[in-house]
C-alpha cells in the first residue's frame, strides 16, 4: 500500500504491469482528492505497439512454429497486451478523477502524443 496525499492506493505488480485501485477510507470519512503539480508521466502507446510488432512480426517468425521458445514468445506478447490494457484503464481512472497525465517518449522528459 502506498499513501498518496490523504488517500491510500493498493497496488499489485504483475510482471511488467501495474494494477492500482483506490481503497475506501476507513471510518466513513470522505477521501480528499490529491492534486499534482505536474501531469503524471505515462509511456506513449507507441512503445507497446512497437514491442508487439517486433515480437509478432520478427521474433515469433524467426523462431518458427515448432520452436520450443514459441510458447514463451506468445506469453510475452500476451503480457505486453495486458500491460497496454492496464495502462488504458489507469488513464481512464485518471480522467475520471481529473488527474492530468501526459505521454512520454523517453526518460528525458520528451512530451508528445
């Protein structure tokens, strides 16, 4: 659990993905909305798309259908798809709670999309 302002967020990490859901405050008190000085940085969706294209079009084909590694590649593809889906759910939650976010293309603060 991570304290965020006055609220508490429960997070579960699954491979490369993150599921977060706000917990209800105890004793029936109202949760105070956290405001951020800057938008929350998130990876641009293109990062997931590029990974998926590489894994599907090049990695899987290079290994072939009979490779003992094919199952691992398919699991990796599924994991990347789940990560993108979970990020989209996080974005929807942020929008619903009026928390600004921005897409990042790199670790150096480039903003885009």
